[in-house]
């Protein structure tokens, strides 16, 4: 059984979160709860797989288009989500955001409108705009820090904006919502009625709270007439983003062929990361129990964080339905975000993402990555207390 409370020194590894915290926060040496990777080791068995490959010492061009890679994905979706997918749908991609960037010109034209729920993952903003598409923000309804979709307003927005693509984050980053069957049914029905292509980023699909169920968007393939693409990776779950490996599920053959042409002919990405591929195959085929233990660890730490944060005047935290990202409300009357950040950085010596990074709707929030050991989280809470002058 993995010890998720093991303290691992990640400094000196060129870590974006640890070694380069100064780039975003202006100060070095802060305790980081920022970019969404984790401080956890790979499953021991997966490390052994990679060690054997490294010991062999040969890292030539590597093919992804084969049964071992693609069946690892279909196996995971079947066993984890009871979702039927097809190997033919599976395509390699170096990252989820690459997949999004490659799909935009395939399923839309310049100046077309792309709608997404806000607040949202900040990379969506730049990717949409830098691909010469117009971003249309649809704010989620925030009721006492619980987020829902106003479908009546959403349909009116579909009618008035005449969007071409809806970009979904499922589960949602940064709010942590796990979309229900009813919500996804309504959303896909709107997309089908208004002939909107649906792209779903599902990279946070595996780490959900006990009792929650993630539903892959491919379950609505028939209703959507295959006008969907699911983007994901094992990297958030098993902490392998440095191994550069993700995938997309694209049911429509024409869209899929165009994606593959972009991947190989336009961008020259015909070869996969060998170690990334090996890690995904082993994790998806053999490491479900490791993930179950990780989810239990995150459930416990979310409960702990809720207890501690809600004891602070002016702070409020509702446990998210998914992920290791905590979306924490800070009363803007007591803690204007710029002042709060200055206190956190200069007094608490702690780095936590400000919520307006994810759009104006997040202006009164902090996004705190607690994918780590208990000791670091406890230290982070102590630093927050110190920053705001709370005992």
C-alpha cells in the first residue's frame, strides 16, 4: 500500500511548482500549492516497469498506434466507468491542450465562437483566442459556493451567440463539480439541437469523492451524432505529466483522420514518448487499487482542510466532488484578493493561486492544490493563519 504521506523533496528537479515558484509569485522559496501536479510517487510496480526500460537503455522512435496502447484506454473506461469505447476512437496526443489546439481548426473556422463555463481552467482562454476563435464565457451559477448550470439561460445563449463549439471541463476545474447524468443529458441535447461540436476535457476524471460517479461524454455519442471528442490522460491521476503522454477519443472518422493528419503531417508527432506510453499502459491495466487508495487519501485531506479553513473568519470551503484542487472562498470585504495575496506571499511565505486567474467569476476565491502529504497541508494552513493574523 502506497504511503501518500511520504515526504518527497522535489526541489532541484526543475519542478515547475517547486523550483520556479518565483516566476509566478515574484518570491523564491514559497511553499507551493499551485500548478496541478502532485507530490506523489508513481505506483511501485509502474516504477519497476520504467526502471527495466531505462536499464535496457534504448529509446528509439516508438509507435502508439497498436493494441497495447489503445486497449489500455478502452480497458480503463470499461472497468473504471462501465463506459463502452472503441479502440478505433483512440488517438495519441502529447497533451490535452495540444489536442484542443489541434481540434479547434478541424471542427470550426476562424472567428467562430467557442463557449465554456466560467470560472474555468486558464489555459482554455489563451488556446481559444490564439487559435483565432472567439471565447464566449457562460458563468456557472454560484449559490453559497455550490455551482450549477442555469439551462434556461444556457439555451438562450446558444440561440443568441450561435456558437460552433462547446468546451466542457468534466469534472470541472476549478470548482470540482462532477456533472450528473441529468446535466450532461441536457447539455448534449442542446449541442445536438444547435449543431454544436462538444469537446470535453476529462483529465480530472479519476480522482472523485466517495459516492460520486464520473460519466464520460462518449456515453452520449449516439445522441450527439458523434460530434464529440473526449480529451484525457493518465498524467493528473498518476502524476506523470513530465512523461508527455495523453490521448483523445474521437468517434467521428473524418474528424479523427483530420486530427491524425495534423498530428503527423503538419506537426511531425508520429512517435510517442516510450516511457509515457509504458507508464499509461501499466497504470491503466494494473493500478486501479493504487488509485482507490489515493482517492481515500484525498477524501481524508479534503475533510481536514474543510475543518481548518472554515474555522477561519471570512473563509468558506465546500469539499469538491472531484480532484485534489480546493476552491476556497475568501470574503472580499475582509480580504481583497491583491491584499490577501501580498499577505500570503510576504507574511505566510505560501503560494496559492488567486481565483481570478480562472476568470472574473473566481475573483473571491483561492485555488489550492492539496495533492500532497498531510504534513505539507498542515504547514500550508498554518501559513495561511499566519498571513491573515489568525491564531
